[in-house]
């Protein structure tokens, strides 16, 4: 498949014929790896039909697909390219979320090899936290050996942590953090985000209590302006009014008090963590 410019990829994602290549069994809801074809050009993507969503008592409103799209729109307003291009469209099992596939070094669809060393989020033996990584918690692996959950002290990952605070992400697992073959860091699986109540659960606690720099705050200010200038109305079909108001409040709170929150609530890390 030839390399495509972003507009080409977006057009194929929106208009291409979707063919399911297989089901992603690790996902809790129906999730398919698909191929979108338009005029002979191909693009791999992830398709999550709304008909395959399991009801959630604590997220009773809207759809998971709508929340995934809303998270993408927030990411786009920040200008950080954190969430792969995401739309809602019809597919083989009806309407659902369709998202550009992220090629990762070493995966079946990538031609590049993974770099040596730990992943962006990983488990390492206790007492052997590598340079450039931040320890999050100590635990025991399946063999009973003591390990430490760590993540990279990386500016791209820090932006993702800020993004999770803004969207109130209830499920930032290590497996939802992708190192793209293009050098970007992406976050995926945002179906349980943007609730009005505090539900932040994440593995990215390495910057808890630390100040947020001016460059990051500039992007947050741009999100505040976008919400005032029409983004809130764009989100309205997918989120409730209280949820949109809570998003706006989180943006203002972070600008007024630019400190990363601390894990001061019950179960601040999703389980399993990967």
C-alpha cells in the first residue's frame, strides 16, 4: 500500500468500502480490523459497531462510539494529533466508530522493527527502573516476582496525560498507548471518557503534582476557545449537557491551576493495567 497524505486517508476512511479482516479478540466490545478501499487505494482501520456495544451502568447516555468521536474532536482542537483520525459511519454491522489503524514497529502490518528497551508503558523488575522512566507503583507478576509499573518521561506522553485529565478518561491502560511507526504517540479506546463525574483512571501518573508548562497550557487555552466557538455544539449529539459543561470546567480549572492532579481517589489505575 502506498503512503497517503492525511486528506487521502481521511477520504478513504469516510467513503471507502469496509471489509472486515478479523475480530480483535482482546477488546471487551465488538472490534474489527478492517480494510477501507476507494478507487484502488487501501487503508487499514478499526471498526467498532454500535450494535456490538455492551451496556454500561455508569455510562448510560449516548454511545461509546460517540464518546470516541468526541475524544478525537477534543484532541484535534488541542492540535496534538494524539487520537488517530476517527469518524462515525456505516459498516458491515451497521453504524459505528471507524478509526485509522496505527502502524507500530514490529506489528503484523508494519515494516519497521521495534526499538530496544521497555515500551512507553511497561513492567520492569523491582529496583531496575531504566533511565528516562518514571515509577508508578510496585506489584507482583504472574510468577510472584516483584515488578514496577513505569512509563517513559516523554513530552509526547505528557501531552497524553494532560489530554486524559481533560477528557476525564476512565480507562487509560498501558495497551491503549501506541508508539506509531511514524514517531508519534497515540492514545486509543476512549469509549469510557468525558463523564460529568470524576472518573480519571490512568497509568500515566508520573507527573502527578507537577506544574504544566506554557506550551501545553497554550494548547489548552486553544481548546477553551474552540469550545466557545462551536466545538461544544459539535459535541452535543454525542455528550449530555452536563458532560459538556464538565469538560469546559476541567479546561478552565487546569488553566487556573496548572498542576497535574494527584491520584487521591479510590482505584486511580485501571485494572488490568494493560
